[in-house]
């Protein structure tokens, strides 16, 4: 196998480089900037209570839902003022880490 085929060209601060990229690096998930209007589960668990409804005005710090994980009740609070655009979960639903729970307008 030709060694030149394993090299990849990248540019950092307007300077071109040739390097070998690992398979893990090539298959990595692209970085996505965090959207404060989307609230995700920070830990797997069960939704025990939903305290808001779609269309409701909500203020920063207001409780949105309760997520039970490892026998602890975790209160998920709103990160900003806004209005509830969509609720993607139901009471008693199991959620996984990173699952979208609520969207704000």
C-alpha cells in the first residue's frame, strides 16, 4: 500500500499540514454547537412529572420536569425565558442520556 494514500491534508491557521488520521478520528461525530432552546436528558432515567404544557410562557429557572435516575429525583429547570414549543416525552417514559425532552421558542 502506498504510504502517501494514508496521509490527509489539513489546514490550521492558514498553514497546510500532511498527517495520518486515525479511524476513530475520521468516524467521530461532528461538533454541534449547543442550542439553549433544546433541553436534553443529562442522565438516563424515568420522567416522573411534567410541570409545563405546550404554548406555556416560562421563565428562567422555572421547573420543567422531574427526571428520576438512580432513586433520585432530578428537577430540570428552564435555562432561559421563553415559551414551550414542543414536549417530546410523556410521564412515566424512560429516557436515555442525550434524548431531546423539551423545545423552547
